[in-house]
C-alpha cells in the first residue's frame, strides 16, 4: 500500500505572508572542554542550553542579556554560522505547518504511522535546518542574512565597496558588469551612501558608514530575515540613532523580519515588538516588549530594567529595585533548577539550591564561617558532609544555615550536627522550564504565577 506524502500546508510558506520565519525547539550549542596531554573531553561550555523561540514574519524580536549569556551564539546558530549541538531549527513555517510539526514532534519516531513518517520527512526536507533539500538550503541562506557587531572586522579590507556589496549578487548570479554596479549603487543609496563611495576601501569610512555598508550587503538579495548582532554598540549616540531609524525604515519598506541582539534595553525598546531575556544559555522571559518593560515576570528582567538609567520614569512600575549578588555561575556546570537563584534576592527553596550554591552564598555573606570549613565530602550535588575546625565552628555554621536570614535555609531537607561535622541534604529539584504565565507571556520564574509575583511580601520569604 502506497502512502501519499503530499500535504497542502507543508511546503514553502514565504508567499503566505504569515507564520514564523524561524522556529526553535530545545536548541543547544555546547563547546567541549579538553584537558590533559591527550586532550580528553572533561565537560562542555553550555553556551546555549535548550532554547525555544518563534520569530513571526514582519516583526522584530529583541534578544537581551548581559555579556556571556549566549545571545550572540544563538544568533549565529540561527543564521547557520555555528552548528547546533542539539534541538531543531525550522525555517519558513506557516501556522498550519507549525501545528503539524509540533504534533509530529511529540510522537516518538518508532511510534509514528507510515503516513506520519512521510509527513515528517517532507517537513524536514522543506523546513528543518540540517535536513533541508539542497534547493531549500540555498533559499534559506539567501533569505537569512547577518549584520555583525564589528563592521570593520566583517568587511574585507582588501576589497572595494563595489566588490563587498556586490559579492552576494555575483554568487547568486543576480547581476554582472554595469548592471551589478547599478544595483550596488541603488543599495548604497538605500542606506544613505552614494555612487561616490563605490570605489573606496573600508578603512576610508567612519564606523557608522561601515555599518551602513554591512547593512547594504545584507539587503543585496532581498532577504526575509536579518540577524542584527548589536549593530550600534560601537557607535556614537547620534550615529546609533541614524542606524536605528534606517533599520526601522527598511523594515517598513521591505517587510523585513529582525532578530535584534543587544544589551541596551533603551535600544531594544525602540526597535522590538517582542522581547526575549536570556541568562546563562536559557531564555528567562519572553513577551510583548511594552508588557515586559511595564511588568517584568522574572527577577533578572527586573534587574536589567531597573539598572538602566535611561528607562527611569513612565516605564517603571514603582516597585522596589532588585539587586543581584555574587558573580555569573560557571557555564560548564550551571546551577540546577533556576539558573539565577544563587544571585537572586527573591530566591525560594524550590529554586534548586545545590551544595556549591550554598558554599558560594556562605563565602559572600559569612566569610568567617566559610573559612572554618576544612574539608567537604560530597555525596552528589545536593548532599555533603562538612568537616569544621572545631565543635564551636560547626555549631555556628549550623546556626547560620538554619537562620531565617539564610537565602537557602528553607531549601535544607535535613541537617545534622555531630561534633565538628555538619551533614546537610538540600531539596532536589528539576530544571525549571519556560511556562506560560499570561496571554503572550512566558517566564521561568516560580514566583511569576504566584500572588505578589517577583515582589512577594517579606514575611513569605
């Protein structure tokens, strides 16, 4: 019996004008850590560690987070510049194809019917990066362009502007000779330059002009989707405004879709329709930009917002500012549960405290007690026996851990005192997922769905 594989809604959807340009499911990018003479792999830096995102056609998704959170790596893997370690990246799905993909993705492959397997194979061939047909891969590369943060480093210093901007047109056999020059001039005029810049080298331009050249190159093939990796961070404020206004005008004129990566919330508020906040390789919160600014549902989002002086005034909700403590955890061994909890001022027992998190907190809050620990015997990430200098030090540490002032005290499941030894077991938790909290809003904070949100009454902590 033959199986029909044709499906009216799983082909290319660019002409439909709706749906997602990019859809990410559990995307991971891990870089191996090698040690020793034999360079054996001993771990992995989890630059991106399970990201789910959808970027709607014609909109701008802002991606923010502090340096090292993985946002640039995520942009590069979406653009196909960095291979993904795991997960799925789907290009050009309309709404019905996306629903079909999500239904089939939830079915184990060995449990799929023959028809489901045929539909899944066709979906992958048309839309999934790494599984696309050669022709679809070419379409994807043409329709997904990248504007880098350092415009000077991304432009070949030995090539003229004519060659830099015209190269995509030559590669795809769009133009040659005089026709190529005319198209390059048209692209330069679109970004605020002109024919007088055609025969110059990158070093002969200012930073803002070089970024305009990068944008012209990205637009050469009329792409649907452009990844903008902090395109204005190295520019003066006045030049930033010119480039941002140019990007807005180009989006309106050409119907472009942007992934705008930045650490500047003032810029992303001006540019984006939706905002995703990233921390230590994972998305902490996502939602409409104005809703995220006016009512953050994750402590990290609130910290970023409150720490930006340009956002004071109408954008703030009048609540008390939050402050993080300590430093960013090691991405090789990130905290279990919520990754922010070792630094979070409103952390809860269910947030995932581990032994190492406890030590970090003790070292910061009570260094005198921390220094009396002479040996640690771990029995997993959530349990350990601490050997102290003497019985008095053990009693004092016991008091510190069980004190109401301790940020992790209520996460302690059992604690026993035996002379100079303190045995402790913390509550084990699973990874906290990104869950819907309100229409169009998602957060990975346990407090987001509780009364009081991320500002609970002091007596509840």
